[in-house]
């Protein structure tokens, strides 16, 4: 059965810290891996990764995929209180999109 | 924001009653999806559509049906609501495989 596992489930840091969120997967016919940010409403898209070893970057956020080891990481540098959210990893395989349970990040002032 | 609205935004209903949730999009996206989100489970795909009248089951389709008679509308029906269907339901759309845009969600409580 396809599955996506995120770790840690929750994380509390202070402003300015750097965090790394993990996503591992086991799916059939992998197509892409996506990261979303969810505050108190709908998820919003961050990155889509399809190739191993190519870093995607947007401001303080970056992500990379390892298709051999079947995982991805999302890095956030110089965290701010506005980064507090649930970060979701999703893997697209065939016509299905499987989400992980999410990592709840809390950034304290 | 892909211009996605969901209605109703909140609903309380009784066990055994039918419920229909509506998703409306203004972006002419081909694909539409219904998810439910529960604590500890993340988002789980219920049904999806890859065009008008073309739908397929997702990971947790039991107890749900969908219809798509127009590009812009995707309806999710709970034929006979149960307490286990209490959840937050999200609609999403996409042009094709990959990035999806999510609606604001519908909080459904089945008592």
C-alpha cells in the first residue's frame, strides 16, 4: 500500500532557528512530490519536485528530493513566527495523491 | 488562488440524512478533487474527476459519491451520513497532474 510518512509530527523552535522537515514515501509509479503549507485554512502550494538532487528554493525555504532513498526534506532558515503552520508532504503516483499527516511547526518569538 | 468556492462552509446534520457539498471553480481547470482532513491522517482523497462526467475513486471513497455535469462544478454526496464522516472537506483543482489549488473547506458535523 502506498504511504507517505512525515517527521517529526511537531516541532517547536525560536525565531531565527533553522529547521528541517522530513518526508519519506513508498509508492508505486512515482510522479512527483509536493510540499504545502497549511495555516488555519486551505493548504497553499510551496514546491513540486520530480528530479533527484535538484534543489528548489523560494526565499528562506528550500527543498530537495532523493528518489533513490525515497525521501525529501524541506528546510526553513531564519524562521519567523509567520512560518508557524502545518507543513504537508504529498506524493503523486498514478492518478492518486497521497498526503502525509503533516508536521506542525511552531515558531516562538 | 484559483477561484475555488465551497458551499456550505459549515453544516451540522443528523445520522442517516443525505448531504451534498458543492465545489465551484472559475479557472476552467480540468481536474477536480475531494479530500477529507482528520487529525492524525492528513488529507485523504475521496474521489476525483478528470473531466466532465469522468470520475474515479480515491483512497477513502466508501459512503461517498460524486458528480460532475459541468467543468466548473464538482458535487460530493454522502448518501446516508454517519458520525465517522464528521470531518473537514476540501475541494481542489488542477490543470493537470501536480500542483493543486485548494478551496476554503467545509466543516461537516454528523450528530
